[in-house]
């Protein structure tokens, strides 16, 4: 229970996506579970375009208009 609380209460500037993935991998390993991640352009391939759009850094976003 404390892991969930700690993850929720950690500010985004202190824990990015890679840090969250690492925490999930550690939790999975401690329980003998397997884990996978869909990252970058694989999000588009697997039909997650909105998640991909949110994860694109501002300097790489296309401007509309």
C-alpha cells in the first residue's frame, strides 16, 4: 500500500515515465511477474495515438493553423 501512495504523491518533475516504468518493473520482479512497455512510435503502431500525442515533447509537436 505504501508504494501506491508514494507513487501518487511524487511530483511529476521528480518521477517521469521512465522512473514509473522502473518502479513497475521492480514490483513485477518482486512477485515473479512479467511486464512489458509500449514506448514511442510503437504507441502509434498499437493504436494508442492520443497517448503518443501527450508524450511528444513540446519542441517536436506539430503546430496547427
